[in-house]
C-alpha cells in the first residue's frame, strides 16, 4: 500500500477500538488503501483483532483490549501500509429492480428535486455500473457510488420507520440496497425482488467492496420470477 | 444427562440470549447479544457454564416458571431476589431447584435487565453462531406464558452436597438506582464540540425512543456547530454521537456498523454494560477519563471475572461436580 502521497492518522476510539483515517488527494487511491488495509487487518484475528469496517476513507478496528492495545494496533497498521498497492479485479453483478410506485415511493420526489422526469431518473440510475464502496448495515448492505443526478439528493426530512427489504435508496451521490426491513432516511426509488443476503451460503453476500452493480429495470409483473436468493439467480 | 422442560407461566419481555455476534461487522451484521454482557457472563459462570452459553434475558418484567427436572440456576443483573416455592433467595448465588418447583423472579425496581443462567445447554435455534435476537436477520423469539424451554444438564438431586444454599460466592456487582454514572474516553470528533469537555458536566435523561440500537438522551443541547457531514465510517458500541439537534445518542449493541454523526466520546466497556440497565426517565452522568484509566478499569473487571471463574471451578470440583463444569 506504499504511496508517497498517502498519509494516515490513528485515533483512539474508546477503550477497545481505533479509527485509521487515510489521507490522499486521489479518492480512488484513498478508498483502495482503506480497503486493502481492511482486508489485511481482518487476517489478524489471532492477534486480538475483532471487527474491521473499511468504508470510504477510514478503517474502524475493534480489538480485545485484554490481548492487544491501541499502540500495538497502530504499529501493525503502519507495517501494513508499507506494503504495495494491488488493485482488485472487480466482479460484476446485475440486480433486477422495479422502479417507482409502491416499490419506489420517493421516485417522483427525486425527479422533482432534480428537475428531470421519472424516466430520466430510471435511465440515470440503471444506465451504468456502480462501484460497491463497502458492505455495511443493515446485513450485507452494499454502499454504492452514483447515481449521477444533476443535483445531490437530500435525505428524507422525516426518516421512514420501515424500509421494505430489497429497497434501493439514494442520498447525495450514493445508493444503497436495504437487505432487511430497517428504518432509514434515504429516498427509495425502487425495490429488488432478489434476496442478496443468504444465511445458507458462505460468504453470506456474493459481492465485496470494489465489485460493480448494474441495475436492470423489470416490470412489477416479473417480480415473482425473480423472488429468489441471489445465488439461485442466473443472469 | 437429564433433559428438563421449563414451562414459562408468566413473563413480560424475555428472550433466549447470549453474547451475540462480534466479528461479523464485515458483513454489516450488528453484534447484538446481552445488553449487560458482564451480568450474562456471571449468570453462566456461577452455574459452571462457559460464558458464551445461552441464558434467558428478562427485560423489566417478572419471570415465573416451573421445571419438571432438577436444575442448577443463577440469577444476575437487575433482579434483587429469587423466590423458590415462595422462599426468597439471593441473586448472584448458585441455586438448586428441585423438580416441580415454582420459581419467581420478580421484576426489578431499578435497572431493567435480569439474566437467568441454567447449568447445561439450552435448546434453541442459532443464526450465524448465536442465539441473539437480531431484527435485521428477523430472528429471535419472545418467550410468552406457555413457552417451553428445554435444557440438557448433568445436574440432578442425586448429586451430593446439594443442600441450599449450595454456595455463596461473594460476587462484586452493580447496585442500580434511577441514576447512572458512566465513564467514557473522548471521541475523535470532540474538537467539534463548542463547549469541549465541559459539555458533559450535566445530567442527561434517558428518552423513551431508546432501543437496543441506541439510547437517546436529552439535556442541555450540545453545540456541534455546522461543520460538514462526516462520511459513513465504522462506529464502536458505546459511541456517544451528537446529531444536529444536539441531543446525545449512545450506540448500543444493535448499532449499525457505520454511522455519520460526530462521535464526541466512547463509553468504557464497563459503562456500556451499566448503561444497558438504564430505563427511560433515568438520569445519566458521563465522566470523561483518560485511556489508561479506562483500560485499567477494564482489566480490573476482567480479573474479577476470571477470579470468580476459578473460585467456582474449585468449589464445584471440591464437591465432585466436575461433570457440571464447562468453563
């Protein structure tokens, strides 16, 4: 992960965690460094590392404070950041989605905010591949780049108490898929019938940070044809 | 090995629980598990179980049950007493329950979480290695009157030395009131707090919107300024967040693994257990300590737990109860 322009800061984050911030002017370098550091730290469970969350520009690392301490974790991080950057080869996934209506209750609002038609919203959202930046909560939610709407879509003024599982929501220039019923504050444009999180498979989600997702618009009448777990779907 | 059927006769809110699913944040799976981890561990340790065994977590209510086989149990957490066939016994004590007994664990006056440890293995479904309920996994079943719990245990009354009280281990534990004093270390965004560390010198009130994901606190609004949004990033359990409204949110074990509000402090491990006992309307004071003291506090707590474990082990062995031990 060696890069002359990349520096980082280490912060104590309670008695059993640290937060590593990666600094670099290049968004992609920053993100890739975060992800590779995250992967490396996940291999260190035998040293007392418990959880690692690598997101956009920071890596959260929790540990067993009876086994290892903050400065020892910082030392490991420093060593890992000395190794070379190897970009990932992304996998591509196609995710069917029903836009609008009860499936995407906020799509009209999003169109209005952007000053474009609903069809334009759909075209922009499904028109290109989006990178998965990280996998987060609720269970296995992919946090995606895009869509490139003309304006940054704000969060809902009043968060929704229950997003239906499969809801695809946007906020700013980001997109997320809710794999579980969840409260949420993002604007829902559509819903996928495919269940992405599967307890029976290992790993439980088929994708990881760096992979690409393309949304494929389908009709509500096709919902039941797709109402399956992801690993059962042949695209 | 005996199989005991425990019939729940009366209960408010209770679930089968364990220490949760740490280590799965990479999948966006929350830790969950017993809100008061220390009390859950002690309930297991005092009946000879490994810390990680399933226990019953009762929240703010009575639990009444009848067993059809002999049991070795221990009650920890907020409850103050255990009635066995109407005779009162102590919590944090290893108790023998003869078959046919009715056990009443009265709901607590202060605090809210009570743990019932039972020697042996509770039957139940696990997901991703844990019994812990998780609303996102749509997993976990509330016990109701009429629910049956099944336990496989090597304990029975034929075992020698079963007179009550079986043991009296002196177990240091929390005494709850309406007031909770917590310790925390400063968080990464404390510099955004206009009042700095002084902002914490006040009492906060637990709001009713609190749940297993987060506890909301009201108080004199904290001024976090208008600096830009924080990109989603990993957050620890116990993080003290300040949303733009200025109230405090303490993230609990059901927290989503990433969040974007400024984190001004993080509760110590010991205080996360403690705060999980606070109810809406209770008051919470947060005192900021340095990291060395936080770690010392943590090590002291763990030393006491390990010491208890070894005392229980020795006591069980001295009565020839080796087969009951799994810790």
